[in-house]
C-alpha cells in the first residue's frame, strides 16, 4: 500500500516567525511517526527560511522511519546531502521569491547534468526522486536521468479554479502515473494535497508515496486549539482573584 510522508517544514515556519526554540520540527516529526507517517520530509532551502541545518542533523539521528530531503540541485546541497545521508533526496526547483515550490524541475534537456548530480548520491546509498510536472517529456527525461522515483507535482490539480480544470489536471496526473510506471519508475505524488482533494486517488494504483505538509500542519494547529487554550485558561484561572 502507499505510504504517507509528512513534510514538517511549516512547524519550522512557525518557529522561525519568532526565531524561537518552539515549535520544534524534530518533535513534530517524532509525533508524526507515532501517528502513522512512514517518512519525514524536510526542504532545506538555500535561504533557510524554515528548516535549519540543525533540524536535518537531528532528524537524521532521531527518526525511525525514513528521512527524505527536498533540495535544489546545487553544489552546497550536494555536499550537505552526502554528509547527512538522507534515505532519499528529492530535487526541486527553488526560487528565492516564491512562497512555496512553484513548478516541477526542468529535467528535459538536462538529463546528463542531473544524472551526474545523482550518481554520487546513489553510490553513497541515497535514493533519488525528481519533482516534476505531469508532462510526458519531463517523465521520460527523468527516466533517462536515472532517478529511482519521480514525484508528480499535484499543485495544478489542487489549485485548479473550476471543476473542469480540476478534471483536466487530474487526467494529466493519472496519465503521468501510468507513464512513470510503464517506464519502470516509482511514482510519488505531492503538493497541495488535502483532506478533500486526496480522495480522487482513492482507487488509483501505482502510487508509492503521498507527500503532504501544509494541510496536515494546518489541521494540527486548529485541532490543537481546544487543548492549548483550555490548559492556559486553567492555569490563569488558578491564580489569585484580582478583587
Ligand atoms: N512535495 C514537494 C516536492 C514540495 O516542495 C512540497 C512543498 O514543500 C510538498 C510535496 C508538500 O506540499 P504541501 O505542503 O502543499 O502539502
């Protein structure tokens, strides 16, 4: 059966908003594993806007499932990945100004460059994935680049403005899964998946992993409100009467 891989970047987003110690993505990762996550994903961005190097180092030591490191295909990240040895790296395009990863990696035309980036990682026992749009040319190029997995970008499906557009984007993702599998690739899905739109894949075969972050962290924050507020209200309520 497919696995759930939980991206804990936005726990770190909350921490970095105050440059504080909490909430700690490492603790969140541990809790996610207990709850059923079979892999933990972090994106170590060049600008370190959320996940920090310390987080990745601690996750590598502490998590018991699998550590997947999302990263840009840069020299710095290559060196870091070889040092950290995540179970898998997922190469993503990265732009400084973007709020989140905006599109898939352009692999077509760069197959040799990406293959030579991946080879030392594979030799070190690190698995690989390429985050790409559901575009046949990119999927074929990913195969030629020698990746183990592709992660098909589901953002266009998730963000489609109309039901018709959503159906059209879903059809592209489904065709992408089929093509990836026919080429012998393992296929993951990710970006923008939430508790509603994931149901479209309920009967879809051939998906190894669902990579989900924002919707899970958003729900965790809101479902935790009751406990968090009632605990603090009980503390404040136990203090002396102001009168
Ligand atoms: N997969 C990749 C490659 C991503 O860059 C992201 C976002 O960091 C995700 C999956 C998770 O997307 P979301 O946070 O929208 O669930």
